[in-house]
């Protein structure tokens, strides 16, 4: 396990997965439960309204949306998370569908290039062995 600093409070803790210490992770989960319960009673509320009523930071609510954990929050377009590639508003994830597809195609293209390089080197080695 690696030692890390908590992104929230800066405390040093040991973890291979989480970016938050156990205390901050618990608080975040408690905040999620609070937001989730509020949305059960008040569906289609805006992120600003949920934040105001629950006391949970709007950025944390938007994080829950990006993670796909909340679906019933209404968000003004300027408050939506942005695609990290093109800047288009998105409801979840880090890439819009168009950029995600382009990224996936680029990865496949690079994998094909690597395969070709590897095969060429393998062929050259076999040719040298024949000589």
C-alpha cells in the first residue's frame, strides 16, 4: 500500500485506491446519502437548490453527477461539467460521446501501429537466425 495525502484534508494515509482518507471518504458518503434522500423527496431539483437545502457543496454534487451516481438533478448548462477534451457540457464521465469515440479510435490505431512494429522486429530476428 502506498502512502498518500488526502485530497480533501491533506492528512497522510495508506491506500492503493482512494484519494481520500477514511474520515473524508465517510463524510463524502454521508453527504451523498443526504443529497440522495433530498432528491427522493424533491426530484428534478437544481444543483444550486440541492446545495442550498442540504449544505453539501455544489462541486461535490456535480462530482456525484459525473460519477453517474445522481441522475435526477437539473443543472443549468453553465453549471454542467465540461468534456476535458473539447469543453462541451456533459452530464457524466469526463469525455463527451464524440471525444470518447475519437479517443477510442486513436487508441486502437496506436495498438495497430505497435503490433506492426513488433511483428517487423520479430521478422528481422527470424531472418538473422536463418543466416
